[in-house]
C-alpha cells in the first residue's frame, strides 16, 4: 500500500530500524533525504521525536505518541483505499435490508435506484415491518441491516448509526392551522378532525406519549395502518395527521400537503441503523447505506427550516 506521506514513511521506518542509515537502505533513499524528512516532521510538531544516541535513534515520549498516530492513520488510509478499490471492482452483490412500511413505500425506492444506476449488478431483498419485528429479524439472521425508529435493540444487535427525525403536523394547503411563524404543539391540533395511524402503529403510541389527551379525545375521523391513505385523506379535507418528513416529501414538493414541525420536545426522534453485533458490512450494503444517508440528509435539510430549534440543554 502507498504511504500516506513521505515524511510519515521515513519517520516510521527510522522508528522501526533505529537508524537513519538502515531506514534509507530499506526505503531506497539517501540517508540525507530520510534525515531531512524526519527533521521536517520534528519542525512541524515543534519538539524532537528521537533521542540521537550512540547506539541509534530512540523515540522520545512525543515520538511514541506520534508514531502511534502515524501508524493508526496509515491503517485507516490503507483500509479506505481497499474499500474504494472494492467499490470500483464491485460487479455483483446482494443487499438484505429491513425497513418500515412507509420507508419501503416512499424513501427506499429512490435509494435503490440510485445504487442501481452506478452498480446495476447489485440485487436487493427488502422486508418491511414494524421496528420490533425488524430487529428480531436482524437478531435471527433473517436480514442483515434494519432501518427504523430508535429503540433498545435485543441481545446480539447494535445500533451503528442514527439520524434525527422530527414529527410534524400534515395538512392541506390553506388549512387554518397553517399560519406563518406559528409554532404548533400537539394540543393545538386536537380540536380539528384527525386522521390517525392505527393504535398498533408506532407513530400512534409516540403521539399518545407526547400528549395523553390524544388518547382521551375520542375516536379519530379515520384510523388506518396505511401512510398513503393518510396522505390522500388529509390532502382532500380539513383533517390533520402526524407524520415524519420521509413520509410526505413527494406530496409537500408537489404542493398537495403542508408539513409543520411539532414544537413538543418529545416530537424530536431518531431513526437508527441496526445490525448484528460484530457484523462486517459488505461493500454492497455500504453503498446502499451511503445512498440512504445521503437521501435522508437531503430531505431533512429541506424540512429543517420548519423544525423548532432544540431546547437549551436538551440531550439528543
């Protein structure tokens, strides 16, 4: 593997050989060139990295710190080069991922198409379900990676990445609740007709934890487990619902719906990426997760201007 820099290469070899002359022989350089590289690095650091002793070059305390950092950087660099080469050489691969029903319907298709444009030989298996069933599938080895709202994973499963999510109010354009600069809480919506996710759906239980009055507000106008149905019913009525940006981005872009972030602190959520503990992500899966992260970040950048700022001291 190529060295991350000539100075690092010379410094590392002198540390290994204990001699500028021996390092120069190994590197096929002149001793003067190796010595100058070491002197240049010491000048950058601002302190000697070697004690020059009659028996050879010995690392100082600062040199011990620097050599550990240099070797760690070289390992990271080598690993990155290997991954890039694997990506360039990738012709075939398979991705086995689990996501929520709404993510499978609205977000993941664009992500899959993005990967397939650059790597048409990659195939996909996509399972949809609630977060509990997805993590159970990861634990059982039925799926490799799951993307769902954050939760405590079961034994043998770990969260490897998290993305912020903001729950918001969804309504038709021109709805009375959509007033510029007005901050909305869940309680502000309870006097309007509600189209809600079914009681067994995760978003419903999250909303009832945000404001228990929702559970006492009586039966909603419509209850459904279908996010597409929620979007369509809200777009054609004065009802409101509560969804994540990922669920409504196409309708908001088309002007069919308006999304306004909820100000309630508990409406600030996270989605996590989960895999088996010790699982090594394949190159194909890495490509998909990179494309997923890029798509999620792009959506959230467009919606963040509508989200309330974090509370001071609020841990996220």
